[in-house]
C-alpha cells in the first residue's frame, strides 16, 4: 500500500451480526453490500458521534471544551480541550448486554497532564496519562468488563496545554489471553504491549461503518454492517489488505481471532474468480464483501501482486494447523481457491520467461494495477518473476500438501510435495544463478534478464520462505540482507522491517531475530514514514507480528491441532535465561467447520537444553516433539533417561523426544550430556 493521509473509519452505530465466519461472498468492487446471513438484530454497545463529525451529538462538554475544526485526525471535526485544569469532554453509555471491550481513541496533546479515562458505575477502571505528543497517536484502555445495565463513561481531561481527540473505536476484547514471563523484562513488556495493541484493531461485528472510504473519499460511498474482521493496513481506508493480513494471521490466532481469520481468508478466496484470472483482490472493506474502490476499478484494472495469491494458500494451511478447523479443508470456496491458485493461476501467468519443465507465476511488469511480480512496488515494474513470488509459490505447494492430508487425499499431498521439491531444486540449480550474496539472482525482467543485488522483499522472502538450500550460500545471503537493511538502502517502511525477525528465526539466527524485534519495539513511538499514520507502533502489522514472533519465533512452537501434535524448539537469544508463554491456544471452537475443540498449552524454555510443557486442556492428549539443537547423546523425560533420537530440519541437526502429555499433565524434557 502507498502512504496517504488518515481518514475516519470508525462506526456511527453498531448492530449485531449473526453471519457465520465462512459465509462471506465476494461482491462487485463498487458500492456497498450488506453483510451475509440472516437473523434478528440485537442491541449492542455503541458510541454516539465517535468522529465528532455531527458536532458532538451525545457528548457533554465543560467550558473551554467542545468540537472544533482544524487539527483533525480525519474528517473535518475533532474534540478539543483548552489548556489548564478542569476542562473535560464526556460521553455516558448504558451497557445493553454483558461483554468485555477495548476502547481506543486517537489523541494529540501539546503538553502533559491530560487524561483519557474509562469509568464504570462511577469508578475508574482505566486511565491513560497523556504524554506531550502533538501528532495524533492511538491510545487504548483494554479488557473493560461490563454487565447489562452498567453505566459507562468515556472522559477526556485537560492538561497543561491543548488536548485534541478524534475517531474513537470499540473492539471486543480478545477471546484468548496468552501470558509471557521471562528472565528478560523486555520480552514481557513487549508481548504485553503487542497483544493489547493488536486487540485494539479488531472490528466489533455488526458495526455499521463506511465502505470505500479512502484519502480521496473521506465518507466513502455508503455504509454496510461490518463482519468479524480486523485492521490490516493503513487506517486511512475502510479495508483490510491481503499482504498485511497474511502476515498478521498467526498473531491474530494467538489472541483468539479465529473467526476473523476465516472470514477474511474466505473473502479473498471468493474474489479469486476466473474473471480475475484467479488473482484475489488486493483489499476488501470491513463488510468482508465489497472490494475497496481505490484499489479496484474493474475486473481488468485492480491492484494485484503475485506473492499474495500464494501467501493466502500458505496462511490457510497455517490457520488449519493452529486450529484443526475442518472448514479450511471442507469449505468448497476455500478448496477451489487453493486448487486454482496452485494450478490455473500459474498456467495463466507463466509466459514471459522460459523455465523449462518448471512453472513460475509471473507479473506483467506494468505496475500493480496490471499485476506486479513482487511486493516491492518500487522494484516491480519491468519484472516478470521475483524472488518473493517464486518463494511464496514454493510454500503454497507445501501448504497444499498439508491441506490435502487434512482432507484425507494422500495422493494429492504427495503430488504437491513433489512439486515443492522440484521447484526448490530448480530455484537452486538454475533460477537463482550460481552467485552468492549480492551476486545471487533475485528476479528476472520481461526479456529474461536476471536481476541481482538488493531487492528488499524479493530478497528477504527467499530465505524467509526457505527456498534457498541450507548451507554456505544461504548463510552468505542472510549476511548480505542484514548488511543491506542496516545500510542506507534499508527498508524505510516498518511494514517491510516486520518480516526480518521471521526470516532470521526460520534460519536459526535467534540473536539477530531478537535484535530486530527489540529494534521494532524500541522504535514504536517513532513517527511513521507516512506522516499521517502516527507512530510506527500504530501500524497494525507491528503488534500482530511481535505476538507471533514471540510464540513461533522465540519459543519455536509449531502446532498440528488436527493430529493433536505440537513441536517446540528453543530459540532463546544469548542472555535470555528462560522464557515461558502460558495459555497458547491450539484448536478452535469458534469456526463454522468441525474443529478439535479449544485447548491451550504452557511452554517454558530454560536455555536451549530444557523445555517444560503443560497441557491445560480438560480432555485429550498431545504428542509433543521436544527438539533441541545439536546432536546429543542423552536426554531425560520427567527425569527418566530416554533414547536420544536425531533428525535434520532445514539443514540443522536436532535431538528430540516425543512424549505424550495428557490433559492436565506437565512434562519436562532435558538434555543431560
């Protein structure tokens, strides 16, 4: 996506939606559409005039406070409090039902002492003491529990200088609440911040809000009830973006947003029609039906980038492994998308560069509205094939093997495993050339000319998707990427930077991955490259990925919920003695498909030689593969010596044991040599 000014996207009124998670059907790209599903509406907690565009209807103000025009976050009006003590603006609501909510607002303050407060029945349940920050930033008070009939007050208080507020939003509190403890206080603070911030981007289902709102159409082209979705992309548009949401999906699962993940994935699957040459659209409004107008002008004129098609397949498999929800393998819209994406899509987009027996999906080289080969939009024009495209295609094949096994089709799974192996061999033997580092090929032009050097996403994705064979060549390329990212040509946009921890973790460089996590977290208050976006921490991808990078990266937790299996491998960096994540959700009870039930595990790593797993479920057991890097001769399970087995995973030797951990039990596996 391209930077632009922020506009109002928050709801005017809220209605309850009863649409199932997998019921969204793609609609034409222009105009509003109603949410699918039927059922009686029910009263829901709703803010009056959350963007102050109606002059503050429903709000009460002291003297020296009110609604003004000028320093808006979006739209044309905002709440202001003059300097000095005693000024306030307040809205009072009566909760129509039980629930737990997050309350967010964009606020700027020229001084200190200002406050943003939530009160329940006259008692303060949360207060933000506002720092001096003139530019708007987003502040949230999380997990406010309400009972039907509770009196809720939202209050802004004045400080030493003016305070401005705009664009309030109510989110449902996240269904899951994993908790981190560690010898490193920064790991704890980072995770706590990230999970709260990620939850603040969730839409309350049934919200009636604008569709097709963007920087040029601040009011959109109409309204529609929003589906169960979350923000994935800039807050200046009433939509979520495929590139963003695929990267946010794992973090979303970890805070319980399985219904949202299914809804959003299915909306993309339904959009990848023959008319679109099996490209999914780039963005959909929060109704999960209407294509965002700024990105969709018609079936031959819409933003599309090759890696997104394949990442949607990959992430559907990831969601299936985390949840075990059979909707991912049984739903015909999703299944048709997977097959089209890994068959027809490639055949339709494979004509410019000869690849022998291999098939590599291509872009047109004519820009994003014609189909770009790469996520690197500055580098995509003129490219037919790019490293992020071919690497994502490789992972899509592996994902199809997972999904086919989930469906019970072993022959199809083996077919896609072979395709993945053949594509990886072609990449390493031919496509990527013979060079290393800056000399490795990372793209091809329409004329078939190989492109080397620094390609940002089309460089980073090759080792991140593990299409490069492990060994010296891959190691040299990781070194090259690190040097480029730290140099003057490093990614200026935080969105690109959020991929780096994933890339380094998947290549067993825990110290470097953790360094990037700390850098991203440490610079969360830094102004985003888009001046209207606010600080970097208010870009949604930052918080969602820090959640997943803690659990999947540092903890090395890999689930297979359908088979009741879980794998762990410590990737603690130097100096972090221990790290524990409690209540990690595996399985789901919220999807429309038949799942495995909701369970959680608690995992603790003590260095790289001792791991403890607790099965918090009431029923059922997990087969746990406890991995440890290196070849070890001895290990124990609950203190009992076991035969040590070894295997090679992505070029790295590890020692492992596979105990069964029953419901309510705790098991400790430790290397003892």
